[in-house]
């Protein structure tokens, strides 16, 4: 129904862009690249302030208020990040796992972007930041460092969930990863029990196990030389993306005391939920779309683009166009799920939407968790640096 209006809008925006000044042209270009509904509110606010501070028609008081609000939130996020940095320093994974990536800043940014905007939910942002920081080295273990036999043992350890046994059976470097993950989950479980009277351990354990099993399946494919179809790959990769686990974190983080029968059933039957599956599929495809070129140059093949090219015998450009179409269609389905569940599960809807928006943003300029582009480095700085108020003063003097 909305396809024709979309085509009409794109056509006329392209025409208008040529006639507009710098600020308006930039806004049009952003709209053409990403619809507003796909954009992350935190970075969108900063972009809006930056674009409009020199606009003579801009309400300068509103601009100052927006800047003040942004800087207040920036100070909240910076304090949370500093606390996370102390936790990360105490873990000392950088020294104990020297082969692994250290991406605490990037992971906290992803955590804050995955939560509904505002000062609420500090514990959820913290837990998502910790999960991302621990998942990144785990990704390196499964992708690069671990042997298949060692990866099988790690997966068995997650399934057993026995710290003492894991410390006896795992290689030294895996003991570091497993104990850090185990202690993080234990802390989160204790917080939920203390604050909300909920035992979330069974659900969180199941999610971690599914997540690691997804990694293991990809490792088995690689070591056996097996080439899955694109659909077969995606059927596993939406789980190994970590998004289902993250959204379940979000369910418990947002709901608090208000866990009802619907939310309990939602977590129990998570794999059948559009509010988990669709964000995870979109996120995996966005990741693959923006990292495929670099990965294929390195000889890595665990990517939807590669499998689709092999399966269909098409060029990389054609595969990319196909993935972009899939993302658009998945968003249409996600919008339908949002409308369906916005009343009975507003918290889940918010987390699912914000997490998907955040993935769009962090992979817009390449591999967020790999080699950082300047644009992504600037994005991370938005946590560290407030907007200078003199920018507003300049606007007020106009």
C-alpha cells in the first residue's frame, strides 16, 4: 500500500536536494539513506543539533533546551561508562586474553542505544554493555583462536553450567572467558532476585546456550568445509547474532516487577516471536552487508553475501541489493509486530525497535566491532564529550 508513496517521495526528495542549501540538503540525504524510523534517537538528536545550529529559522530556545537535555543524558551515560570501565579493569581480560578484541566503549554504546532513550534502566544498559564486552572475545575464540574440540568443550560447559567442572576441564584461556561470563550472569540473576523476586537463571542459561551453539554450528561448518545455503546460514545466524539473548535481557530489564503471564510465555517461546526473530534477522543482515567486503578479502566466508553469491551465481553488487530488499521487507514485518504488541508488551517493543535502530547506526560506516572508521570513532565520542554550549550561544546571538 505504501510502496507507491515511497517511490513518489524518493523521486521528489532527489529533485529537492539539488535545490536546497547545505543544511536541508544534508537532512534530505540522511532521509534517503535511512528512514527516520530506522534511526537511533541518541545520535539523531546530536545530528539534529549540529545541522540546525546555523539555521536562521531555527528556534534558538528550543535548540538550547535540546542541547541541555542531551548533555544531561551524556553525563549520566559517562558515569555509567566509568563504572563499567572499573569492572573491565578488574577483569583484566585485555592481559589475560591478549588475542581478543577490547571493545568496552563500543559495547556500552550499543547497550545504551538498545535501550529506550532516557536516564531510566541503568542496570539494563550495564548488563548489555557487559554482555557485549564478554561476547566480543568469545566471538574471537570461536572464529579464530579455538580448536573445534575446545569449542565443543566450551559449549558443553555452558550446557552443564558447573563452574568447578569447567575450571577442571577447559583450557586456560577458555577458563578466563567462561568464568567471566558465569560471574556476570550470576550477578545479574542475584540482582533480579533481590530487586524483583524473579529467578531468571533458567531463561538466561537457555539463551547463552543457544547463542554458543549457534557459534559452534558455524565452527563445524568451517572445519568440515561445508557450504550452507543462504537461508540455512541465516536460520542459524539470527540466533548467533546475540540479539535474541540481548532482547531477553531487555525483557527482564524493562519489565521489572510487572512480569505477567504473557511476558513469561514470550520468553519461554522466544524463538517463535517476531519481536525477537525479526530484529535478529535484520541485525545479522546489516552486519553482513557492511562487513562482507573486508571479510571476503581476508578469506572469511561466514557471511550471507558470500553464501548468496555462491548459491545464486550472482555478483556481489546483486547480492547486496538482494540483502537491502530483505532488510526493507523484514522492517515491514517488524512494524506489523510492533503494532500488534505495542499495548500488551510496550517494553519489549521499545527494546526490540531501539536495538534494531542501534545496529543500523553502528554498522553504517563499517564494522563497528572491528577496525574503527573515523565516523564510528566520532560516534563513540558522543558518550565522552558533551555538546559545547557556545554552539547554542552562537545560535542565540543570530
